[in-house]
């Protein structure tokens, strides 16, 4: 394991502790809801988005506890989106992070509600005093997350993905789709540090530019993994895009072209960070990791 | 139409205008998402919760625009919950407010996403500067709504309702179920005025007590409508509870007992409001309306 992978793993463990604490132990006849929320939130994952939250927060000396709470909130939104995307009416996936998806482990109704509850909980966490003493920061976090996750962000991207099955998309349209579906949540993960640390407009724009590039690089790497990855290692079914005839960066640019594009975006992302000096090393390493991961 | 019904109808029209404005016109290949959000939010309804927001806000001289935005946000959450509750995996309902439910009019995937997007949008609206100049108020609104709508509130209540099908519930358990499933959102609707108007602790507690009573009265009236109402007038299928053998206030207390209980709660709710004098007349009328409505 490289130093970076160790760092990523340590951060994932810290975020898991906070998630564990925030989600609490479910009680009452309805406790299956809380169990499903925990099942889908605490079941592994690299915790890329939480890492981006804590690494961007470290640039502005944000208290670790605050950063980890926001990291947990963003991860709750990510996990809710996976639960709903995996539903039979959506992508109909049985395997996620190497385990049965939520609706397979429980049932569809429980999965829908667990997703709803995780999304709602994310806003509860952000709005609580514990996240930041300044209410302006808390309200800004809620606003930024809602915009990133809503109909003009992640949910809109998922809708676009569903209707795209009947359309021939070009590179510009796939780029827009992925920016909405995965890019916006990655962007708020990077910008969260700037919000928590009340960073300058310039610093925030820099983080936004970095996030934009790694978001796209991340998605291209995902498309490559779907073609070249091993299901056991990736933890979910592969070869799905080709099977469904869906346009992806790989189908449009070819394997080599896609790999080159991802590498270029990763380098471009890192180059934005010069202004932060050595403090931004973890974010640079993440830009590299995103396109070189095997799962 | 009584004066009160006219007032309720005028308020509904004002809330619809704000919802119409906040939801905007959908564009892009994914516009079916925005259309489904509008379909399920702008398709009628008495707008009981929005009325409670504006009537409680009026007690503290809150600007009408702020109250209507919060009213719209609460209604978005209510509408999202109806979309998801109506899904085949949940209550499997085809009719809502006299029209096909969202997943019948569109499809299941679109309905799931439209619900997700409406929930997310509610927090966006609350967190925006336009809702209140004081960020503390905005963050408090987000927090209160998240608590009311989440796993310890509305979503938890829906889960409890689903698992209740396999349990024999008594009055105490049904009361808890309904307090979570419908009561908490009614409570935040009443308390929103106190939050927006920075009301005293005492005033907020008074609103909470009122909300608690009307919430329960509302649900008992709903159970009575399911037994005695006409599907055309109620706008959704009736007789469902008896058909499914589900325990309700009516099955536990009998029609007469339930009617008495609802009336008692309605009067008790109104009695809490004395401290507010004549200003609380709309809230008193609402307590009366809730148990005497025919739809």
C-alpha cells in the first residue's frame, strides 16, 4: 500500500467512525430502516468524496471534527444515490461494493426509504450547530449540497442517463451528463473546505477548477474500469455499458483516447493547485490516484 | 364556500404561484424530471401545511414572501413523500388528488427521481438568502425540516406503516406511527412561523402543542374519510384500510369513538391558542376544518 493509499484508508476509517456515530443504533419496530441506512453507508468504499472534503478543509485549517461531519454528510448523499440508482426501476443492479445491493438485502420499499432518509440526514448534519459555529457557513453548506444533489445536479444527471438510452450522445453531451451525475457532488466535496474555512473567492474558484477536472477524469476512469476491470475487484458488475450499448467516453474516444484524456485531466487538475503549495499534496495525489485506481 | 375555505383557497393559489416560480420551466433532454416535479407539486391539494406555515408566520409579522417560500418548501417535502409512498413497492396507488399518480403518468424511475429532487429542492429553498436575511434562521429551518422529514420523523413513520402490516398495533403504537408519518411535518409547518419570527420559547411550545393535537386529529379524520368518504370527492382510493386489514383509529375506536376523539383533539388544539388572541383565528378555524372536511 502506498503512502497515499494508507492516507486514504485512514481517512475512510475516520469518516466511518463519524458515520457510525451519526447514524446511531436503530430501535423500534421500524429499525430495519436504520439498519438499511447503516448497511449501505458503512459497507466499505474508498470514500473518495470524504477525502476531498477533509483534504480541502486542511488547506484552510478547518477543525478536523467539522470537516469529518461534512465529509460524512456528503458520503450519505453519495450512498443514497447509489441505493436509488441500483433499484430495479433504475439500473437494476444486484451487486455494490462486493455485496448485495440494498433492495436485494432488504426489499425495494426499505431501499427507497433508506435512500430518502440518508439524503435527509445529510442536511440535518450540515445544519446542526456542531458542524460549524457560524450559521452562515451551515446555511451555505446546505445550499451548496442541495444545488449539487438536486434536479440541476446529481438527480438531473441520473435522469439524463436514463433518457440517454434512447439518444445517441456525443462527447459534449456525455460530458454534461457526467458533470451533473457525478461531477457536482465531487465539486461540492472540494468546495466544502473553502466554505468551512471561509476561503477567498479566488481559492474557491481554484478548488472548483480542480474539482471540475478530477470529476471528469474520475468518470472516464470509471468507464475504463467497466471495460477493463474485473467485477470481483471493482465490486460491481462490469461490461454493463457495452452490453446496454450505452455511449461512454470509452465508446466515443476508444480505450487509448479515453486513457489519454483522463491522464491529461488529472495533470491539469494538479496544476491548478500550485497556489496552495505543499499543503495541496494530498489533493494532487488524489488526482493521480483517481485515474490509476483498479477499483 | 365559507370565509375560511376562501382563505384556504387564496393561500393555496399564492403558494402555487411561488411553487411555480421556484420549480421553473424544465429544459434539456432530462426535462421530464422537471415536468414530473411540477406535475406532482402543482396538481391541486388543499395545501393544509402551507396554510399552517403562513398562518403561524402571521402571528409574528413575518414577511409574506418569506412565509410563502417556507410554505412551498414544506409542500415540496409533502409532495415528494406522496410520490414515493404511491410507488408500486410501497402503497401501490394509481390515483392521487383525482389524477394518475406520478409513476403511472410517467414511470417508476422518473417518479423516484422526481421525489428525490423535490426533497432536495426544499432544502435549497430554505437555505437561500431570499428566505430570510438571518442565516441562523435559515439553518434552523433546514435542521427542523430535516428532523421532521427523516428517519425519526416522516420516513421512519412510513417504514413503521409498512412493517405494521405484520403486527397488531394498539392505540399507543398507531399514535406514535401517525405522529411520525404525518404529525412531524404538520408540526414543523406550525413551528416554521415561530422560527421565521424568532418567537419566544413559550410561543413555540404553544405552537408545538397545537400542532401535536391537529396532527392527530387530521389523521383520525383521514381514517374516517377512508371508511366513509367517496373516492371521487376524496381524490384517492377509499376503503383501503379495511381491505388490507390495517389497524387504524377507526378500527380501534369505532367510527363514533374516532369522531369524538378527533373533535376533542380539535377543540383542545384551539384552546392552546388563547395566548395569541384574535390573531390566531385562522389557526383555530383550521383546527375545526381539519375534522369537518369531506376530502
